């Protein structure tokens, strides 16, 4: 249905119904990942917060899993099976600007 790091835990675990409302919720999750990517690579006061990192890169590295092209099973380990509420880590530098902080609240 989509690119693995953007798929919601419910899609990865195949525990979701495929009706429109459920799929819209999955789209909102994916949009949150897009926001996360945008904020994680943005320029703040003439310095970049980070070079590009993949969603869940830190968690994948911790378990010595494939960072660049994770499998469905690897994403399930990180997102769903290990901790159902697990989400990509938010960089602490985001809290330094009002706009970034507002986006954190939305995410």
C-alpha cells in the first residue's frame, strides 16, 4: 500500500480494516512522518539541525536492523511489536522555535 517507513503500525501489522475511514487515519499517520522529516532537516538560524535521517533510523540502528531499506518485519519490530506507541524521535532542537514547537504539538 505504501513506503514502509510511512506506513502506520496498523497497516504493517495488518490489523486494520480497509474502509475509507481507517485508511484516512493511516494517511494522517504518514503525513505526520512527512512533517517529522521536514522539521528534522530544516535550517534553524543558519545551521541545519541534522543531515537527512530516515524515520525510525535511531531505533533501527539500536537493533542492528537495515536502516536504508527496512523490511515489513523490521518495521513491525520497531513500530508495532516492540512498543505500540513508538514513533520517530523528535529532535530536541525543534523546541527552539515557535513554529517548530507548534508543529510538534500537532504531530
